[in-house]
């Protein structure tokens, strides 16, 4: 049973004790209950319940995962809120009935009788914690938020939602939690999810969602919490079909990797697009113009034409010898079979596997007409006949996807034949290798080449589809990369996260409708997050000066932070002295510090930091209380955030990109990585677009 709103029997403290003491007692009791739940799982004996070693291994893995999911993290509060209902949830309010209270936390905790002590934040009964308001109290009389220092409960704050006399106020604890400094990887936001974010998090599994969100709007957190919610609401289905989170690079994935485990979800795979298409070893790189053409969706048609050019109409009939009988399949009948398979538009490999069975079936029809009664075994035998196998090899040969792409990029005539009317002469020249490779293994494949091979592989054999895919920083993908991701969720749904203003590749998408079309999710709902929770007001206002130049028409982010943050622009002498001084100054404050610079300046800055005795790490490396500075190349800054940022030489960041528009977008990303403060240092002048 859940606890009546007027009583608190789960606490060992007397009813006369102050509320904070009673809540601390409930926290202690909840931790004890969670420990008991974990011990129950650890004590399970599976010796007599498994039929074989395979079952035992599977069950042991499930138990191991369950034990990990029940871990009590000392710095992570078991619950962060409380809801006091006016009536029992689900009851008819007209009938009255005593209200109940529920503690809302990261995972469900129950006592020895099975009664809930903490309710999972994803449960329907927890939803009013995020959605209820004075205008729509949703049968909630009181919403209580808790404040923590480390793992200790130190404060609480009440909202009497059903009391018309109490004015609505901004939650101080909520604001403090949003602005709280941090060191280390990204953490969950279950205590601070806003109503507009919650609507996206709890959207159904069947539909795809695209979230356009500027810096600090929480789009990455929304995507990760959506995965956690879907696993809660559709666990059995997603356990069969699988889930995947796709990020832009390894540093980003390392930054977010602890969010889902902190919510008790351990089975979600994380990968980059390059990981998904790793059919060959990537050792090369393309110039921007070449990569743009290779990433164009038209390349899919070129590949399809090149693949099916291997299919040849039969030149003669087939004679199948069985015992003393000879069965002839005439050439016109073979042509009909081949044309039918081509018209069905099935995968190249599936059609090739079906061809011998179709030929064998034609033979069996003749046998039946002759009075024989062949069965399936006879058909399979005929399909394996040497004459049939030879005909299939000649008509519908096997094709290796990597060799197909190798020939397209190496053979000008072969490319011209299949790109006619699709790519013009200049585009064909752009994708051709100057020095053709001799083999698949020796080729200097680029990331764009690997995506082409993935497309060709899917034309031959269908790619396995997952139940749900989250694609973050999606604005940077090429159309062919979108197609590669879309293949992984053809029968599932997707959550697409990004910001058109932060597109920093030459092929960055210009509209979500275009991107979703390439992904195969044209029906997806596009939601826009415009409330900024992470970036200070002065910082986002300054960065937004670039929007008319990089994403005209996009709604600027409006920071809801009460704390305006720390923002300063400093003209500095040439060299690194000004940068080092800013780093030292910010390191005197609490929290993480990021030094972001153009990629070409990183070696010089690294040497200067080392000479000055300022410890630092690179993106993806763990910071510590002793070393809180991360030196970040501008190309890797996307998706990361730091309490304080020093941005070195904005002009150099812009100049480091192939064109000004991409450079300004890179600068927009770099300017918006700070949660509490930003110092911009420059010896050269600032880009004119910043005013």
C-alpha cells in the first residue's frame, strides 16, 4: 500500500518530528529496502532451475544485470520529489476517498511486503510531478522537491497546487539543480524535466519524433530519458528488438555513457555512424567537395544500377538430368523467371537465392505433367543440380559490396555508365580516385566510402532493424548517412535530436523535413525546444548574434536562468599569456573548465599549459577534483558542456573550416558550451558577425 497523505508510517521518526527529519528517515528506510532487494537477488540459487549450461549462462547474466541495476549510488538520491494526491490515483474523484502520497525517484523500491517506498519516475502515477501546475493541478494537493548535498537530503520545497490562495513561484531548488556545477560526465535530469520535455520523453513507441533544440535546451537529455521511458513502458518488446543511441564521436559517447546506467538501464548499445558502417578499415579522408557528392542521396541510385548491371538475361535454356530422364527449361521461361524477380524489387541476394528454387519449380511442373509426384525434397535436389547452379552463376552472380564500390570509384567507364543522368561529369570526376586501389584491403577507404559500402551491402542483404534508435547531433549527417541510420530502424521508430544552427559539416542538413525523408521517417513529428536551461542569458544572447548568418528564421534560445552567469570578452596580446590567465582565474571557481580552441592551435596551447604547470585532459578523458581543465579542439566541442569555458581566438575557429558559414556554425557551438561562465580571449579582431 502507498502512504496516506496525512501520515508517514514508513519513517521511524515520531510524527512530531520536523518534516526534514521524517523525510531523511524515509530516505534511510528506502536505502535499506533497496539493499534488501539487491541481497535477495544476490542470494538466488539457480542450480536446480536451469535445464542446461546455456540457460544457466543466460540466467546468470540476467541476475548480474539486475544486481547492477539495483546499485545504490551514494551520491545519487533515491528520490527527488513527493506527490500528495487528493484522491487515490485511478479512483472516481466524485466518490471522494482518501488521498495517497508517492515518492518519485530514479527506480522503483519496495519494502519486504512489496509495498512501494519509491515510485519510478517513468510510472504513470509520477507524471504529475512534471506536468501538474496551478492551472492544471492534476489532483495533486502538494508537490515537494528535495535538495541534496552529495547523497544527504538537506532541504525541501513545497508547492500547494490545489490551494488557490498560494501564488505560483519559480522553484529555487529546481533552479539550483539546473545550475549546479559538475565535474565529469553528463548526468541524468530526472529531477528537472520540464513539461514540454516530458511530453517528448513520454511520446509513444510507434511514432518517430524529431527534436530541434538550441544550445542548453536539454535535447540530448530528453533523447536519453526517452530511451529509458520506452524501455520501462515497452520492455518486453524492446528486449527482443533492441535499442541504439548514435552520437557524433567517441568523446561525446563517453560523456553521456553514465546517464542510462544511473537510471538502471544497462542494455542500450551506443555507437557512432562510423561504427555502424565499419565494413572496411577507414584509413583515408576526402576533400569536402568529394565528401559532399559521395554523401548525396543520388549515390544510392548509382549503386543500385551498378549492382543490378550484373544480372544478365539467359542466353540458352537449361537441361536437368535425373536418372534416365532429361528435363528442359527453355530460355524464354528462364527470362520470365528473371524478369519476375527483378520486378519484385527484393534484395539482390534474396532474389539470387530464390532463382534456383524458381527454376526447380519449373522442372517439377513438367514432372507432374509427365505423371510423376515429386515433393519438396525433389525440388531442393533439382535446385542444387549442377546445370541449375551454373545457370544461376551466369545469370545472377554473387557480388561483393566492397568490390562493387571499389570498381565504381576506380573505373571511370563503369561509373559513367551507371551515373549517367544522375551525376554530371564534374561530380563523377570528384568521386573517382586519382590513384585506383588494387584491392579492397589495400584501398584507402574514407568515412564516406564506408557509408557507400553499407548502402551496397543493404542492396544485397537486408540490414537488421532495431525497435528504437536515438540519433543525436543529427544535423551533421549527410543524406547517405541518414539512409544508413534509417536502415537500422525500418521496422522500428526513431528519436532524432539536433540543431540546424550547429551544423558544422559541408553537407549539413538544411531542413528537418529533408533529413527525415532520407531517414525514411517522413511522418515524424517535429518538436522545437526553445527554453534554455543550461546556457547563461548573456552568453546565449551574444552567440545568437550569429543566427541570422547561419540559420535564418530559426527561433533563438531564450534562457530561463535566473543567474545571468559570467561573461567577458578580453582583447589579449599575441601569444598564450591571456588564455592561461583566464584558465587560472576560472579554475579558482567550483566546477569544470573547458578551454576551446581552433584545432590548429591546440598543440601550442597544450605546450603552454604544460609549461605553466596547469594540469589538463583531452575530450573523453576523466577529469578529477585535482585536474578540472579539459583542452577541447573546436571540432570535438559539440554536445559537450563545462561549467566555465575559455574560448580562444574566435577568428581562428571560423578560419579552420572549409567555408565561412560552416566556420560561423562551429563558432556558435564553441560559444554555447558554458553552463555558468564564458571568457572569450582574442588577439586578432572578432568576426564582424558578432558585432
